[in-house]
C-alpha cells in the first residue's frame, strides 16, 4: 500500500473578500521528499504555506498532514501539529530584542519549556551546523549580515528537529555565492534530519539545487508537477516561460493583453522602421544601463540624468506587441514594462 503523504492539499481555496488568491490548489508532498513550488511574485505561494500552518484559514478545501485533516482542528491540537514543522521565513524574521542564540532556542524555551542552559547548548550546536561559531550566538541580530541572518533563521527552523521544514524564498536578498551556500545548507540539513521539505521560491537556481520534485503555481492553481529533472522538458509553456525567463510566453502575453491598447493613430504615419522612445525611465542612480528585451536595435542610451532609451524596430515587430508598452531589462533589476511613444 502506498505510504500516506506527509502533506496533501485538495481543492484548497483562499479568498480575501472578493479577491481569490488560491483558486483550487492540489499538492502532494511525500515523506522524505524535497518539493519546491515555483511561481511568480504574488501568485499565492506564501498564502499557501500560511494555510498549511494554520496562520490563515482556507475558504474551502482539505489540508492533511500525515493523513490528518488540519483545517478544522482546535487551537490546542494545532499547537501539537505545529511541532512537526520548522519554518524559515521570507525575511529572516529574527527578534531584534533577543540574542542570536535566544532566537534559535525560542521554540525550545517557549514551546517545550526547555531549561535555558540546555536550550543554549542546543542552539549553539544548531548554529555550528549552519557554519556559525559560538561567539555569534551572543550577538544581536542587527550585528549580522543578511547571509548570517538567514543562517540563524535556518538554525532556528531546525532547532527542534522538525519532521517537516518550510522554506519561504530562502535566497531572497542574498548574493549568488551566499545563496548557493544557503541552498547547500538546506540540502545537507534536510538530508541529515531525514526531514520532508516544502520550499517556495521564484529563484530557479535555488529550486534546481534544493528540489527533487517541483510544482508550479499560477493564478492560484498548481499547473504542473513533476520531478526536478523534468522541469526543462515538461512541455508546459507556462513552466518553460518561467524557467527560462522568456519575455514572449503565455504569462507575459496575458499581462500585455490586459494593458490598454496602443493609440493606433500615432503609428499610422510612421516610417516602416519605427523609432520609439521609451520615456521617463528614471532610476534611483540615474544611470541607463539598459538592454531591450525585444528585438529592436538600441540607438542610444543616456548615461546621466533620467535614463532614456531609443529603440529602432521593424514596424511589424512593434505592431506584434499590440500595446503601448515594451519590455526592458535594466541591469540588476527585474524586467519592467514601460510606455513607449514615437521618437
Ligand atoms: N492577509 C492578506 N489580506 C489580503 N490579501 C492578502 C493577504 N495576504 C496575501 N494577500 C494577497 O495575496 C496575494 C498573494 O500573496 P503571496 O504573499 O502569497 O504572494 P507570493 O506568491 O508569496 O509572492 P512573493 O514571491 O512576492 O513573495 C497578493 O496579491 C497579496 O496581496
Ligand atoms: Mg511570498
């Protein structure tokens, strides 16, 4: 007989007033697996985790942990279930008023009434596990770098040897090298403990490193699930767009379709090759290190003052965008849409 899944979500819906964030989520995480749910910003990843933890109550649907329905249990019973979980929050979410070791030992002292001296020893052991020396334990969180804070968050997540660990965007805000260190620590600690892991991220490098199974969430539904090895060849156009960061996939097209139509009169008298100015590109540092995500030719970029970018594109190519927006990727930032107008 197949083993009971560690976590099972069926038709989970979460609405906030008229807004449906989770539509009908089906997700299964088997014991000992490392499942990573990928998906864009605002697609409902954190809300899904909060529903499993009981921090938010789903509007409809079923959530089972070890086969036990947890959507309709008493608060007292939930506390028991919560002991199975460790969680690394999206920000490290450390308590500023507590020393590092007290942060790590928080659940041991508050939840399990462990004596402080013993809890301190466990905290120091867990800090060592994530590569932090014992003198770090006596510092305040504000004295640590972002990467160190993430490590402390990880030590706290595993302090009580949980059966299930959740990782919410574990690499956000870290440089690629520190992100890789954290990813490796996650892999090692989860394997060491024999735990089940559920991570959510939009960082594909992190997903590839951590996952043995992956799912993709889009518009409040799980639209694909498979092994990590299948993610590049699954043939799902949404997954393909996300994994490869394409600017012309179905998700981007839906965004563009939702934009107001281009003022077509403006284009009628334009020459076959159209120059367009992407206006009002102000960046905090005023530099214009831009590359166009479209096939246009970059004509000029201003290096001082409000950034400005001129593109020349074949008329048809521009018309294909069917909107008054264009996609640009500014160095070090995400792709952005900008209004365009004839130069
Ligand atoms: N308590 C809440 N009340 C109302 N709306 C909420 C609440 N929590 C989340 N939302 C909305 O739910 C949507 C999904 O949010 P969520 O935090 O799950 O996104 P996410 O996929 O984790 O994004 P990111 O990758 O940026 O962290 C957002 O539109 C958000 O505004
Ligand atoms: Mg989130």
